[in-house]
C-alpha cells in the first residue's frame, strides 16, 4: 500500500502526542480527524488518478482539506 501524504501526524509533528491523546478522549477532535482523514484520502486518490476527478473539483477538495487542516491546527493550539 502506498503512503498517503499530508496525514495529521506528518502535518503537525509537534502535536503528535496531543493528536493521539485527543483521538482517545475528545469526540469533537475525533470527528475533525476522521473528516480530515477521509478528505485527505479522497484528494490523494484524485491526485494519483486512482479516482480521477475534474480539475476544478480537485482544487475544491484541496481547498476543503486546507480549511479543515486550519481548523484542526487552531483546535490543537487551543488545547495546548
């Protein structure tokens, strides 16, 4: 299986322990992380043409992933 780039622990290595702790203790964070994981996988499949999409749709997916990543980062900073 190939490595999917942009996983949360790779994007925020300084929060690796916090991410793990929140995944087992915070339902809101679990929802955010699961949504990011699914969206990131969708983007990766589109980028690698496993499941090709229109260029504008791919751009939209990337924008949604970036916005969700920003939300997760803000949440991690807030919880620190």
